[in-house]
C-alpha cells in the first residue's frame, strides 16, 4: 500500500495536518514516538478553549477524534530514514520496516538544549520555562527570574516585567551594554551578577536560585532560552534550514512546503516560537497544502 501522506510526529501539529487529509478522504499514516516536546509541562495555556488543560489530555482527545476517520492509521515508533521523491517516497522505520508515501509531513524532530546547571533539567516545565505567554500569568506577578544563557536573554528580561517583578541572573553569560542597562532599568528589571550554582525546588512551591556566594533566592518561576537542535533525520533529509536566534529550524514557505518537493514541515520544527496554537495552525496548513499538491501537483 502507498499512503497519500506519512506524517512524522503525532503531536499537535502532526495531528492537525492529519485531520485535514483525513477529511479529504486521503490515506494517512502517523508515525509517533510518544515524546511530545511539551510533555514536561503540567498544563497548557493560551490555547483557545483548552486553557489550563494538561497537554496529555489535549493530545489524547485530539488523537481520539483523528482516529475516528477510517483512512487514518497510527504506528508507534520512529522514522529512521526518508528517501525517494515526490509521489514515491520510501520511509524507513526504526523496527526495520519500510513504507511508501506520495507526500511527507515533518512534524517532529526538535530537542531543547538546556543550560548545564544542576537541578535545572529536573524543574523544566514545572518552575523553569521558556515562554512567558504560556506560563507567565500563573506565576502570581511576583518573583520571576531570567537565567541568562547569552545576550538573547535580554528579550526575556525586557518582556517579563509585564507579568511580575523580574530579576535577570547574568550567570557570567554576558555583560549588558550601557544602552541595555538603561533598557533594563526602564522596565524595572533587577540584575544579579555572579554565577548560578544550582536550582532547587522551593520550600513551599516555585524554585530557588542558589548563587556562588551562598544566597538562596526564592522565585515563583524562572525563564531560560534553550537552544534548538534538529534530529539526525532532518539533517539527513537535507531540507534547507533557517537560522534563528534559538537555533536552526526547517525553512518553509507560506504553505509549509520545504525546499524538497513533496515534503512539508510544521510545528516547532518549522518555527522558533513553540506554542500549541501555532503548532495546530501550521499543521492544518501543512495538511491542506499536502492535499492540494496531491490534487493539482507541485508548483
């Protein structure tokens, strides 16, 4: 059997793409490893009609709805290779199996490189975050931190005062210029110099930042800017990449088409801003675009 589309990744973007194709009565296979990028978060915020819902509940509901369509199949596992060309792609799976597909939609393959600070990874998604719009409101407008990993952290440090009193921990990552110091002062952002030794759970809730001088600073939450990394599969496929301040993402056009005819990309792998809302919107566009290319050919 040759599928009209194989979707690599069954999280929000992948399922949104699959839904459009399913409703066009196309044969779709979703291959998913069961490791959504936001699996560390207890609640998802900012997604209309699902604000505050645990992300695994959103995903489970979405999968249940998608699998109501008889033309959709789901396979647990990973895609190990993709070869061939539009209309005749060969998809190799990690269990040794192979599939044929007319179109490919890439909706997985991003990992976060977190700052190498003891205790940080354990708090990721709980009291350490990257998106103020997703998690800033819940921090009670008090005690918000920004852990600098590079000059890029200025963006967080200037944004977050809208959500609460903010402290920028420079952590020897960079030294703000005179102009940057003036910007921080205008926004009311405090600065803490010196090395951050570790993060630890707060005594009641939140997180504590332990500095090199021994001070322990309690916070409701702290924000970091992780680096994005592409999976080896993406690098092997050879899609053109786009450099962003967060790292490389797959370059797509307005229709979510990549530089390789017949391959589309959506979700976090194709934009630096991680958000369930954006992922669903981009996934829907990728699904529509893949269907149109099946009907009318590739432009």
